[in-house]
C-alpha cells in the first residue's frame, strides 16, 4: 500500500480517537474512503456475488464474525487471565484482571463499541475492530499491528469454530443489506485476505468435520495476508 495513503488513514483514525462517540457522518465517510483506497476494496467484490456456493461462504463468514468474542485482544502480552464482559447494549464492555479489578493499561483495557459485536458483526469489524488493528487502543499503545492482528485471528478462529458447529443452516438475515457502507467493506476485506492467502472457506463450509491442521494453516495464511495488506 502507498505510504502516504496509510499516513492519511492513520491521521483520520487519530481524529476518531479524540472525538470518540461524537464522530460525524462526514468523518466516517472520509474513513471509509481511505479504507477502500488503502486496501483497494470495491463494492463490486460483494454485489457481484451471485452463485449459491459463494453466498453460502458469505453467510458462513457473517456467522463466524457474529460468534467472534474479544478474549485474546484483551489478553495481550501475557494477560491471559483477563475476563471480558460485554453489556447487553453491545457498546460498553468491561475487562477485569485476575484480581477482579478493572484493567486500565492501554493494551488490554475496555473500549467503546460503535456497533454490537454479535448483532452487527460486519459493522463492528469495520468501525471498531479495523481501526483498532491499524491504530491500537490508545495513542500510547505499544503493541504492533502484527501483534494485534495475531490476537484478533485467535479470537476469529474461535468464531469460525462456533459457526461451523452450529446445528442450523447458516443464513444472513433477509433484511440485511450487504452493500450498505460499513458492511460491504468488511466482507470485501475478508474476501481479499482469503484470496491473497490462496485459501478458501470450503475448509469450513463444505465439510462436516474440520481438519485441525488445515484450519491452523488457514489462519496462519490469513494472518500473513492481513499483515501484508495492513502493514506491521
């Protein structure tokens, strides 16, 4: 990716961190535009999907993201005993250490969610997770993008496992517009990462039992592709 584009992208994220929940529609529009340009995403990557098999993969991806919790991303740098609690509104969360007290360090402390992680998983990725991957939890966050991507992939792997083990057929809610801003960028991001990694969601979608070695290789490759796309 072009260095100057990434610098502008990070600057926009910095503005978001300062304005917090008061981010305007114009600022969100700038953010999405930079995300699309930086990662070379297009709505056609999503709207052009017509085949049943491809739609099944998108449905699986949706369900996997909806089942992805934030355990590993709040337990970085050895803080594996932290416990994460999500308020029913999906916006507020708490991270408690092994002593039962709120975690306050920049790396693992709780953060505000613009969108519910489980009810609006695509929007949550675009507006909450991706900015964290690029910029971190605060301006002094000492972790690298590589570390944050690795932590997120660990959470995502659990979400994929849960989605695969669901007893009902995977479907996207019928009233969900996949071409809406914020949603299609998330889908396009993962499709590009999967393609770049030379992997396929068939590893999870087309088999009753997932081969653990294949699954492990899938996430190793997706992690590498994401690092390549976003930078370290």
